[in-house]
């Protein structure tokens, strides 16, 4: 039995609840003796696992029935932070070289979400400023190979995409359904 009085009280409470529900409490599990053989220790561990399986302690674990990730054999020392970023779906984290590269690739979608031309210009100037600032940093990490953008060309492309969207919206009028229709 444990020397901790809280664990003893909890064990007593659980045993009492099991007896009241008509079940027989399991005998207190004691570990293998100090002088026991490896086979006895293995048998004790296997018995403990089987008892836990019968109690259902391994049911509904996260990842049950799914393949184990990252079994390709390559060791990544930052595996835990990568999994946390994926699980939390965090964006904007990482070295500037990588975040700027992703931002450069998604610039058209980001600019299309902005409604006014001055705001588009400001966002593009901010992007160029961050690229130049990242190139000046000497903190290590991957090199910054992201090019700066031509603000005037990007604004012209944004205006053209916006004009095309407006024309497409004007060609296909929205059919309004009445809330009350006679059959």
C-alpha cells in the first residue's frame, strides 16, 4: 500500500464504491519484489497492462487507430514545436525567411482581400520594408531569398483583378428568390 494518506483514502473510497455496485475490488497492486527476476517483472508489467485494458483505461485515446506520425526515420529536434503549430493551426511563426516566402506566394489573395488602393499600397510597402529588414539581420537561420515587390505593378494587377471581378458580378445578376412562392 502507499505511504501517502491521500492515495490510501482514495483507494478506500474506490473500493467502497465498487463493493456497493456489486463488484469485487481488485487487490492492491504491489510491484515486483526487489530481488525478482526479469521474467517476474515482465509478468507483473503484462498483468498490470491487461488489468488496465479490462478497466478500459486505453479506450478512446487520441490517435487510436491512426498511423504513428513521423516514422520516416529522420530525426527532427524541433518535432514537438512543429506538432504544436500544426495542432493549434498557428500562422506567422518561424524565421522571417520562411514567413516572408509564404507571404510572397500568397500576396495576390491577401491583396484581393483589401478594398482600397491606399491600403494595398501600404501593405506592399510594409512587405518590402520587412523583406529588407530581414535581409539585414545576422541572426542565422535560412537566408532570405524573397524578392521585394514592384508596388506599382502589384497595384495595377490588383486593380485589374478587381475590375474583372466586378465585370463578372455584373454579367451574372443575382437571382433573388422570393420568401413566399405560390406553387
